[in-house]
C-alpha cells in the first residue's frame, strides 16, 4: 500500500501540539533516557516503540477505566488505548527529530497507529501492545502490525498520514467520561 503524506511539509510531522506535546518535561525526560541507550535513529525509534508497546498497558487489556489522549498524560498515567499510545510514541519520536505521522485502519472501529520516516520512507508501526493473537514488532521491512484488515469483510487500511490526530478520533477521546463510555463511542470510519 502506498502511504499518502497529507501535508507536503515534512516539518509538520515534527511539530508539537496539544496532543503530541513533545516539548513537555515528561516526554523530554523519557526521550533523553531512551536516547542514551540508542546507537542511532533507527535504534532510538525501535527502543521508543518497545517502550510504549511494552510498558504502557492498553487500557482495554488491563481493565483500566481512565481515558488518556495527550502524550504526556499517557506517560504519566501509564495507560491508553491504541490512539493514546500512538500519540505517546509520536511524541517520543518527534522529540528526537524523527518525523512521525498518525495513521489509521478500519475494522469494526477505527484503529490508530503511527508511521515513522526513516531511511527516506514511511514505515507503519503499531504500539498497541501485544497479547495472545497480537504480535506487533518494529520493522522497516515487512510490516508487523497488530492487525491485518480483511478486505473481503470491508476492513481497510487508510493510506493517509496525518500530522495531527484525526478530529473524529480526538473529539471522541476528549468527550469520553471513561473507557467503557469510550468503547461505546469509538469512530467506525474516518
């Protein structure tokens, strides 16, 4: 699948905003710690991916009722659904000047992930968190995402790469009173 960079200006995929707040001290501290362990940008991106995937539980899997959406809050509270975890990973990557986009898939609801720009190309990564039946890995080659859409069932990959969260996603996160409420209101399409 060919990924479509929605904003032609690559610097948009490095920007900080209300959601991907990579200028926040909590994000800067975590990024600095990870950067000390990394040999290069690829290694840093892999470490950041594994940090978000493995140390921040997906709130549905863990039963955590809290809803997070701002990257710094995801790191502080150590919980989030796919969108929130994607926001946290995007912030950690952008904190180290690695262009990062938000992207989505459609199943019964919209699923969030990221694309990282390394070696002159975009590569999708899914920090959702592994569990039985889900085995996402960091890869610049063949994608190793959490889920693969079944086109015959009407599922799809959205090819667009967004510099900021899609409004349907962000509005839903902000309006949710708790995760059970969020689960009932997740967007089914973009």
